[in-house]
C-alpha cells in the first residue's frame, strides 16, 4: 500500500472516530439518552459520553497513533531491501567479471594443454612453455580469492582447481628435471634415478592429469555461475518485495 493510501486511511479513521463521538452525543441529547444532571455531566451530554466511552476512544486513538510508527518501520524495511538490492547487483557484476576473466585466462592454458600429445614436436620445449603458463594461471586463480566473493561451492571448486594446477605444474617441472637441474644444482646418481622415475610416471599420467585439470576449471566456472544465479534469484525476490510495498 502506498503512502498516499495510508495517509488517506488514517484520515478516514480519525474522521470516523470523531463523527462517532459527535453523533452519539447529538443523538443522545435529542433523545434524552443521557442524563443532564450536572453531577453526571457538568459539561453536557458529550462530556458524559466521552467519559463513558473513554476506553474505546483511547483504543481508537492508540490505533491511529500506531500508523506513523508502522510506516516508519515499513520505510526502514524498504531502505534495508534497497541496500541489499544494491549489494546483490554489485555481487552479480563482480562475479560475472570474475567468471569472464577466468574464462579468458583458462582459454590460453587450455589451448596450450590441448597440443599434447598429438601436436608436440619438441616435448622439452613444450613442457617448459606449458609449465610457465600453468604457473601464471595458478597465480591468477589464487589472486581472485582477494575479491572475497567465494561462496561455499566456489571456495571448494577453487581449492580443487588450485590442487590440480599444483599437481600439473609439479609433473611438468619434473618431466624437465634434467634441463632445470645442472651445475651446482645437479643431483647425484641416486637422486637422478628418483627424478627420472618420477618423470616417467608423470609423463605416463599426463593426459589424465590434464583432463582432470580442465574438468576442474569447468567446475569452478559452473560454481561461479550458480552463485550468480542465486544472487539474481534473491535480487528478483527483493525487487518484487519493493514493488509490493509501493503498491
């Protein structure tokens, strides 16, 4: 109900109460319905009736007095809903940008990973370039947490993706262990055999590791989309509530 309607309702109620008292007083006076004894009604019939029905009149006045308080509470509720709506719009916009940025960064890494194994000419060079891309993507995903918009599902999906990226980075690094470790950093024979065994295992599982990483990227994207959908649902409900208040 609009403010104009409420104001009109309060005015009508006050007029009804006033008219009722006056009507009873006039009717009782002309019909000798109330005694004109100065002891019972020193100021006339109206005073007598007001005295008799003071509880009812007080209740009516109290009811009228409630309307401004209720209206204030209602306005405060509307202001709170407006603030919530603004916050939800900001969240939706920020989450949408987060999802778009994630998609753009993931596309670069996905393209690099999809070269393996059919389009690789020099494995060592590809591993070096891809490891650098994966590490940059890992930093990007980690930095997105600073937006502090992770819901429960997004937080879980992000943690899973970061774990997958760390594992993939480690596997790519160990596949090139003999390139990165030389000179003073060169391992002894026992360490070299261990690293070579890890490299062999990493290469054997690389397609599976890449697939798991790409699925984890998709899961994070889906979780962000679900958060956006939930925020839009809440915003729609608040918008309908505000429309109802104004109706």
